[in-house]
C-alpha cells in the first residue's frame, strides 16, 4: 500500500480523475466527513489505492487544521493530510463514478463510526 506524505503526492495519486464527479451509488455526495454505515459502502466497486496513515507513527495527532475557521465536518474544510482525521485515512477509488474518497473509522467509547469524504483536489493542503 502506497503511503502518501505530502499534498503534492496526494494530488498526483488522483490523476487522471482530477475533478470530483457525482455518483448515484449508496455512498452519496459526502463533500464533508459523513457517517457511512457499512451496508452503504459499495465494496465491489471500491479499490484502496493509498494510505495517509504513517506506519512509523504509533499514535497520530488529534490536532485539526482549519486556517479559515472551518470545522471538522464542513465541506469547505481543507484536506490537511498530516492532521486529524486525514492522518488516519485511506484513499479509495470508486470504479463506478471515478471519484476518490477518504475513509477512516471514528472510535469513541463503545461507538464505532465509519466516515467517508469525497476528495476534492482543490482542498488538499500540507
């Protein structure tokens, strides 16, 4: 699995699909982080293409990066790959709509919550 460490590497991993498109699958638009029950994850059309999880890091930071005052779940929030939750995410490609998606699992107490966000190359920052 390819480990992506910079914004430039992530942008190049998205080629040739450089612009996000829409999809009519069960995943939906997901422009910001959205909870996605496993039954909605279209596994047959998804391929994991890379990870943003540093294999050398025992515990990734929970610090977020919001230079324009956005929030975690905002569709306008930057994709800051060294910050939470991106630093715990994998990059997936949908063969049906040619989108790239980020996916990670939120753990809180007894709750396990898979989350997905469509990747927009214009929002990727270091």
